[in-house]
């Protein structure tokens, strides 16, 4: 059975739980159900109406506007103002990976209500290349958009079929900051080749291949049809890259990599004391970075360490 049938059935159960003294229509009004929901039920034959009437989208009854992504509910914290729908920005960040930096980059309009930040839903979807529709009777909004995230941050549209073959554009991969080159056949990351494909007039690569080359993995468990590619973090100093490792739930550097970075940044003396303080052969990355001026990209894939003025 369709998932949407079960959601409609939940509404049915709520209505049927009202005492037999009241009409179902009156019960629905008292429960403040939208007229679009009430129109599904006539003459008390609720089950028959649900089955007979085609329900192609899931339904959410709430005070706010229910926002669905690929037919999965992501939030009911949305409202309409001057014909535009605004959704909770935190929900967009959690599900879509839409960071405040990306909101600013795409010039998406924001509103603040009761100390909560909301973003313009249609602008967001249009910026990401998706489609949005609204059932005005019921008050729900439906987003059709398949997304690839990298380390939880929006990286681009998915040019494949979710969880079967997932593709990210070559241009998006370049933004990850890794050592990169390209020719007519493939791209090379740290001198490891990944074949390019053409999809919808865009050059793309398979995200499984990307994860394999970099030693990461693809998480396609999202109920919203979103793929999140987990990729490693590298420290870059000059033209050199040093890979950080995950140990438990923290990022660490090997003692050897830490010493090499110290030497290249003119801090050889401090290297040995830091290594001695490491747990085993590893040094906590954030503790290590306290001695440096550095910047990280939005995907946390590359951290650039600034050299001292006298270093090349």
C-alpha cells in the first residue's frame, strides 16, 4: 500500500475516535481540520472515500504549513506571508545541508519570527534546481528535489537515481578543495582517476567512486531521498596535504604528520612536546590547530594552514 494511504488513515482514526453523538463533519471542524481534509469524507463512509478518492501525496494536518521533501515530512514550522512561504531554517540545514553561508551565497530571503530564522522556500528550491508545488486546500507544500550532501552540507543536485546510481557534477567536486586535475576522460583526485559521465548536459562522476578514492563512504539512509557522502578532512600547508583520521568520534593527526607540518611552518621545537602529549601515536586535530591561523571550507574537507610570512 502507498504510504500516503496510511497517513490519511491516521486522520481517519482521529475522526473516528470522536463520540458517536457528533457528526464526523462537525468533529472535524472542532478538531480544526482544513476543509480539504474534510472534503475527503462524505455520508460517514470514510474508509470507502479514502480508497475511492485518489490520494497521490501524503497529508499532514497542523497549525503550520506541512513541508514535504520527496513525499517525506521535513517540518510543519512554516508560514505564508505576502504570498511567499517561509520554512524553519534549522530544518533546511538539518535535512538539505543548507548552511547560513549557502543561504547568503544564494541570496535567499530570510525572516525572523519569535527569535526563529525562516527562509524563503521557493527561492531555496529554485536555487537548488528543484520543483515545488502546493495543495492550497490542505495547506501542504511538496518539494521534488534529489540532493547530494558532503559531510552534511549541500553539495549539488543528484544526477542519478537515489540509492542506485548517484552522481555529482565535476564542478561541485572541484569545490571540495582536494588536489584535482581533469582531462576529457576522467578527473584525478590525489592522482587517482574517476571516470566522467554526461548527464543532462553536465559532466558528472559517481559518488561511490568518489568515496572509494578518498577512503570515505556513502550514506543513503535518509527517508527524504538525500545522499550524504562522508569524506575525510585534509590539512593543506602550501602545496602539501596531510590526511586527518577519525578515531572514535574525533579527528586526529598522526604524530608523523603533525611533525612534518610543524617543520614546514617553522615550529620544529614545539613538535616534539606536542607529539609527547598525543594519545598513542595520534594528536587531537582541534588541539593541534590552536597554534595556527587557518581556514576551513564549508564541507570540512580541506583546512588551510596559513604559513608564517617568512615561509614559502
